[in-house]
């Protein structure tokens, strides 16, 4: 594969750089290198992040690979990656944490939605509408198909009762995507149905969860006789698992394409300013070797993701790149930020921006890095995907896979 820009790609890169230069200042890599984890400042920063997404959308850079008929640019996934690379050079708000779900919902509706549902796409891409993902439950995390939130048909509506947890953005969401059990008499994967939900509907209670970062972006969400019109169902009744898998594939893709070079640059600057045995840490051979390994592994993730994007741009279905990229990047971010805390010695345990180096951004990024190892499928789930679907290894023993759900546990 040739990773050099073609003339067309170079022209797009120049266009993106010119526009970014006209609306933002270059990023000071000595002090600014966050990559968009959900930090303790999330709620305070959200309005500016939303405005930035709206500005990008209006300029033709906020929905690059979506078709023009839904408000996108009609470009390619490679152009989107190019824009992200250029955007990382400028001091702008990071919108990744909510746009992952927003774009995932739009991709889902593009493929499975009705015309009325697709009408929500332009406002969603612009971030005029914010979405949340109502999947995980207290007893259904990694084993999502074990969920117990139920939806029962009543005329033209579905009546939903149950609970979701770890729902990002629920406290500010306008809409949500929900998977619920509509048939308990069949095996767990076959009795699920997918819906979109107006989050302002009666019967929804949201309770923020205080996180280690100090933010409360995660939420518990309770449904008490929530009524969802059948017109808000996505896909056929009982086909919710197939729709959810397609959605999670998009979420993993968006996690895998995060731009890591600003974070690595921040670690380099930190190593120049901290000391080991009375000398700058950057002069220590082990520190330099560790940073070099980050550069190498980042390149591996980037090139793997570009293989995936190339397949998408050709209209092909990517292979294992999505799963491998997401798993590797999520673990790499956590390892890099942990290394940054080690370089700070005792100050690495300080969360206060007034006392910690670099305004405690490494601390926030480290706490937030856990999210990427859970969202879109945990490490363990992704290892099973690689083992079973890519390497062809025997499946884990799952005694409840073919059992009617209402018999599980009896």
C-alpha cells in the first residue's frame, strides 16, 4: 500500500489545512495534547465542543464520508482520516466522545432506517441533536444479549420497562438507540428488537453516575412504562441483535481512528521537563526506548486502520482491522498515559490542575482511557471475536446460546 497522498488527497489536505488556519490557532504541543477522553471538565467543555462540530459541518468538514443528500460532503473515509490528522495540529475542542455515538447512529439509520428516521440524520451530524446508546445493563455488560429490559406491543406502541447503565451523554441526549427484549421464548440473541427513543418522552428517568475523573457523563437510565411508537422501531421485530452488531462495528471504527500523535508529543515534552537521577528523563535510555515503542505501535495502528479505510473507500467490507485497531489503540492509550504518570513521580497521583504537571491532563486522560477498553466491546469480547471469527479457534462454551431466554438460570 502506498501511504503517500495522491494529487486528489493532497488537494483535500491543503483545503482542510487552509480552512483550519482561518478559524483556529495552531496547537501548542508543549501544553495541549488531549485526545478526547471523557475528562472531569466534560460538562463545562461540551457547549464549545458542540459549537465546533456545528462549525465544521457548515464548512463541509463535519460529516465528510456521509452522502450529500443527508448533509454530508460525499467524500471518503480516507479524507475523514486526513482531516483528523490536520485537525490535531490546531487548538480546537475535541468532539470525539459524543460524535462517536452520533455518527454511529447516522450510519445505522442510513442502512436500516425508514425515510422518517433518516430525516434525523442532518441535525444529528451537525450536533443539533445529541444521541446516547442504551445498551448495557447491570446484568448484561459484555454479554449484551443477556439484557432484561423488555418491550411489549400495545397497539401501535411498545411499552418498555427496565434499566440501562453506563450510558454516556444521557443527561444531554435528545435521542437514544435502544435494544430491548421482545420475546423471551426464544434464545437470547433472537428475541431482541432495536428502537430509537425520544429521550424527552414520559417514563424515562436519568441518574448521573459520579466517575473517577470527577465528571458525571455516565448515567443510569430507567424506563417506567415508556411508550415507543412502532414507527421508531429499526429493523424487523426479533432482528435487534443483527442491527446492534452493525452499530457496534461503527463504534469500534470511530474509537480505532483516534489521532494519537498529540498525546505522544505531550509525553516527549513531559520527559524533557521531568528528571531521573538529576538529569532530564528524555536522556534516560529506557525512557527513550519506551517512547520509541509508542511511535512504532502508533504507526502499526494507523496503518492497520488505513487498510480498513481503504477497504471502505472501495465499497468493500473490512476484515479484522476494526477489531484489531480498536483493541490495540484502547490499550495503547492506557499504557501511554500510565507511563506519563510514572514520569511525574509522586505528582502523578495528584489530580488537581493547580498542582499537577500539565494541568493534570495526563491524569484525566488515564482515568478516561478505561472507557475505550469497554465501549464498543470489552477487551475480552474483542479477543473472542479475533479468536473465533478470524483465527477460526473453537468457540467458548456457552450453554445458554440455544436455550430459550426464559429458561436461563432455572
